[in-house]
C-alpha cells in the first residue's frame, strides 16, 4: 500500500511540474521574448500560479474548476517548450541520484502529519479557501487564519480529486524535489570539472553551482525529516529563497569575462535576475518573516540587472521594467488580501492598517 501511495505522489509531482513548466514557458516568452530553460520555466510558472490564485480568490473559491483551468493554460506553454526540444539532457549518474532523492522525499511525504500548525490553523485555512471566496475579517474568527500565506492557496488548488484533504502531503516535498533537480546536476558538474581550483571555482563562473552544491546537506536533512507532511509555510519559504539566491548567483556569473552558457538547461544570465526578483517576491507572500532577506535579495538582483554586462542598455531597461511589474503582480494582490482578511497588509503587525468593520483588534508587531 505504501508503494502505491509513493507512486501516486510521484505521478502527482510529475503532473504539477508539467503545469508549472507550461505556464512558466508561456509567461516568460510573453514577458521577455527569449528562449527560457526548463528551470526558469518551472520557478516562474510557480510564481505565476500563486499570483493567479491570489487574484481568482477575490471572486471565487479555489475549487476544482481553477485547477482544471491551470492545467489547460499550461498546454500551449508545454507546446512552445517542447517543439524546440528545450529539454535538459540528464546523464545517467544525474538521473540515478535524482531518482534516489525524489524517492526518499516521496516516501517521507507519505508519512503521518506531525506538523503542529497544520492542525492549529493550516488545514482550516485551506478548507475556507476551497469553500468560499476571500472572506473579509476572517482573522476575527481565529487570529492565525489572518496569516496571509500563498502556501495555503497552492495547497488548496491541489485539494481536489484523489488528493482531497490530503494535499498537505504533496506541496512541500514537491518544492524540495524541484530544488534537488538543480542541486544534483550542479554538484556533478563541480565534481566532474577537475581542472578548476577551489579558489578559482568559488570566485569564477561556477558560483551558482558551488552554492547549490553546498545546499545538498541541508536539503538532504529536510528530505529525511517529517516536516514534509503538513501545511508547512517555513520550509516552502526557505526553498523559494534559496532558489532565488541560486538565480542571483547565476546572474553574477555574467560579470565574469569567462561566463558562457554552455548548456541550454542552465538559466541564462539575462533572465536569472528577473527570476530571482519574482522568487524573492513570492517568498514574502509565502511567509512575512522572510521580508528582510527577500527585500535585500530583491534589491541586489535589481542592481545586478541594471548593471549587467550581458545585455544592452535597452535590454536592461526592458528586463528591469518587466521584473518590477512581475514582482508587483505577486506582491500587490497579497497586500490587498491582507487588508481583506484582517485590515492589515502585514498582519499580525499593525503597520499601515485601515479602519474597517472587519479589522482585527489587538494586532501586534511580531518583530518587537
């Protein structure tokens, strides 16, 4: 029985990855008019889905219709992606290690839920989101329901069909699997290149690969814990922040005269800062406590984009404008959701609150 559950999780992740890649491919081709890699498509697709779910939830619940529409929206993007065979070529060692990692993550995701906050408010928030549109003043019912996390919207979109009331076993492990999809090839590229000295590699055009390689140990620890099962907001936020940082390192590689995008599966230096900025924005909508790190990373990515030597001045302006607009598209609806849920855009902080009938009383500053 456990084997069947693990296989069901793996198949679900494959379908989710296809939807993210399809939507991301369509989104990036419209936004940047360039040929994106699979990695870029996946993370931009995840961000786009979160933005769509936030907007849709203002007018209707996150029901099965929304999930079907997302799948349909991904089809033209998948067609654009695969008609030019922009598929990364995995070597045998890459595939074996990745399959082992994914199998372990799926096995741990099938474990019983021990995450405390899932029972406290996570499961309740997801139930509200799949049953009703955005409810003004929901935070008055239970303060934790006012915690405005897009993680719950993403899990709500999966809580249909065979995964009804079980989608909390899927989402966190899915994001960790996506991170491993970048870690394993990066680590193997580092270990295969025997001509790079440790000093040169850390400062050369392999900084992103070294950064991802160093993430193997913490990612392996996360894969072996029971926190993969549950409506966990901390782990998805951490993974998105680390993915954004890896794109930021990839953008810095453009400053090196030796930088060269030898593999089509690697993110491009031109689009990497854009992806980093939207992922840092997504991290804030996942969990407010990531604000300082995400804002710092967003500013650094914006400066890296503005001063990039891999683009002409006209390209830099176009990409910078696109990155700012895309970041606003994910953050502004999230701020509006906070106002509707509690009357505060940064609940439980009382900063910039409004006076409304549904405003939660007694909000406090969590950073004091």
